[in-house]
């Protein structure tokens, strides 16, 4: 063949729904074959769903996934299909099945198993040892899984040097965070250029618990040039004709591969080559119109990640409606607006729960927001409930002045009411706390932390404002009232309360939190950036001291490079004080 028509199946699967996932993959194979494709690929572990975590410890789960691949092979009549699944052969492998002519013709096993951040693949899988190339009538395709192409060497390099691969195919499930899209494209571009090969990269799309997969699959040329990019945060069938003649020209013009091959003769590794014969005669193929999706602006990218993560969490877990406590503040306003975009206004209920400290402005803002969003609004005052608490506790609290205890009771009353509505109507409670607050423990256990899903859990407060302004600027109608954007943040749990009474200003706090939580910088490094030493030390101590609260909080969507939860795991009980500057020669206290 002079060219290879490829189809990239960027799909949204459900972990554990093996039958549903295979049904979707089969549909996409049939659609791709209508375009006369030679090769169609699907994401890493697309059959069982990604990440399956401890489902991998269940033998029945493994066997059903293997049986599903065998059944899926019967669908592959014309095109070669590469799809991710779990292989069991003495041990477990994160693998790619090659389907062709109605059968499984080969299996490739992932070499590099990530164990960092949100990944824990060494817990479950053994590493592959063999590189593999598919020979499709003279055009050679090296098969890799996710991080096998992340490194300069390894199986991808072996495929290009010793398997003479024209194309490096990479099936992946790479979760999103800010900056990941640009990093990934740059890295894959370098791999394409260094190996003088096309790169065909398919990424998963969809939400899975805390993770969001952004799609944005890529096809890159042998000079590292972008040829096609899939849609962001949507399913997509990306089609492209790879021109083998252009590859020859690129390799002739770039001597690096030739010289590398000469230097590495003594390190030559065997590459398994699987020759695949044509199983049916080609007819005329529809003409393709190449397309490349534009990159999204930063705020739009995060908004779409949050919307997709929320929608999939709600729908994949069987909920139909969500409920949000509307305080009149920016966090609950943005949460409700995202819920409406994800699920539609009929699936979102707002609840205001005014106390004696709730201002008329807060109530007016909550009502205006509900009108703008077109959602139902319930009003359940808590003044009488709070009074009942005060009377019940009056004897036990005798002689003590009101303090944070009474503030927290108000938050817990509200959490209790929201959970009661959830129980009665089956609504999922969306908690509204942001990353800045939860970092510092500025939240109440069993109060404003109560609920099933925390949409803004990984969104710093300054970003909350940026996202709200971007959301308002999308259309002609203002969704979040300007009054909410302009008023100083307040919990309204006591008279005249403002967030700055308990926290540094957010434009000062958020950079410190980013440096400590996301970048793992120490006290001295952060102080060297120009921050006050006492302030930094206090922030660090408060972050670490409140790990126990975060451990009991609901899951939320990861959008930064380092999120709380499965990605950042510190012991609750520990005496390491990173906010303390040791003095040389000091005796331990």
C-alpha cells in the first residue's frame, strides 16, 4: 500500500460495563469500516474501562473481559482493530489486542507501568518484554500502550529502528489536568520527529470518579507536524490517510535515525513482526476531509473538563437530579451553573437555607441566580432549628460564650437538610467547597463538606472567579449575577463575617498553596519567591493539620497537576513540621 487509512476511536466507556463497552466498540468498528479504513484503534483498557483499580483482583472480571475480546474479534472483518484489554497469561498484563479477519491475531503487552500521581499499575500488572510491529501490506505499524511512547527509548524506539515501523500507534488513557494537553502534544511531536515516523495517538474521553479524560487524540507527521487533532471532551472518530511516500522523503532528509541505527547495532533487539494479509477486496473509498480541532482557551478547557466530569459522575452512577445549597456566594453559584450545563435546568434544584446572619442581599442573589439558570428553588429557613439546638445545648454549654461551635452547627444543619432531600427524592448533593478552602480546613465536617460529589474540589478560589467571568462572557445572557462576583466572600455564620477574617486574601493564598501542594516546595523555597515567612509557615501547618477533613470529604474532579485525594496521600498522624525552619545544632524538643 502507498497509504494507510486510519480511524481513531476516541470513545467514552464505563468501568466494569464490559458488555456495554464492547457493544459501543463494535458499533464504531462498523462505522469506521464504512469509510474503508485499514486500521482502527481504541483507547487503553477500553474493554474493561479505565482505571479498573481493584476490579482487577476479581477473576470473574478478568475472564469476562477476555471473553468479550474474543467476541469482539468476530466484528473485525475488513479493518485491523487494536483495542485495550486485560490479558491473563500466568500474570496480568495491560495489553492491546490486535483483531483481524474475525480472530485475535496478536497481543502486545505494555512495558512501562506508571506508579505515580493517580496511577498504581505496578499494583496489578506485570511488564511486557517484547516490541511488536504489524505489517499491513508493506506499511509497518509499531504498537505501544500509553507510557511506552512517553520515553525516548523502549519499545517505540525498537519498533522504529529494528522493526522499520512507519507508524507508531499509541493507545492511551491519559487523564486531564491543566497544561497536560500542551505537554502531551509536544512530547509526542518529539517522538514522531526523533523516530522519523507517523504517530497515531488515541486517548480516552469521559469522567471516571475524580478523573476526566479529555480525548484530543492526535495524528502527527514524521517531522513532528500536527496532521489532525480530535475533539476536546467529546467522543470522536478521527480519520486520516497516512502517506507512506512522505515518510520516505522525511527520513531521507533527516539522517538522525540512520546514524542512531548504526551506533546501536550491538544493542539490536528483536521485534516481533506480525504480517496481516488483506481479507477482502477494496472498493472505492469515500474521500476524507482532514480536520484539526483548535485548542481551547484555558478557562474554556477547565469548564469543559468540569462539565464532563460532573455529567459522567451523575449519569454513570444512576442519578437523575442534583441538589445544590445556594448561599448567594460565588462557589455555589458556579457549581449550580456547571450543573445546569452538564445536566440541564430540569435536573438541578437549588436550596436556600437562611439563618439570622443571612443578609437580604444573599437571598436576592440566590433568587436571581435561580431565575437566570431556570432551576427550581426551595427556601428552608434554619433559624428555628438553630434555636432548638441552642436550647438543647444550653445546660451543657452554660458559662461559655458562643464561638466557632455555633457557626459549625449552622453548617451542619444545612448539610443535614440537603442530605434529607437527597434521601427523600434521590437527588445527589453537590458540595460547593473550593480547593483554597479545603486546603486550609476552612470548611465544616458533616456540614458544607456533606454530599456526594465536590465539583470545585480541585479549583482554587481565584480560578473560581475566572471561570465564573468566562461563563458569563460566553453568551448574551449573564448567568451569574454581577452582585455575586463583586461582593467579598463570606460564610455568613456570624455577624459581619468575611473570609479574610480567617484566611489570607485569596490572590495571596492561592500562589502559596500552588507552590506547596502542587509543586511540593518547602518553606524556604516559597519564602524566596517573596512571601512573608510567618504567613507561609502558617499556611503550611494549616494545610497539613487538616488532612483528616479532606480524607472524609466527597470525591471531586481533578483539574490541576496535583489534586487532593488519591494523588496526594499524607499520613493524618505525623509529626513532621515542614513549616518550621530548623536551627543548625538545635537540640530536639
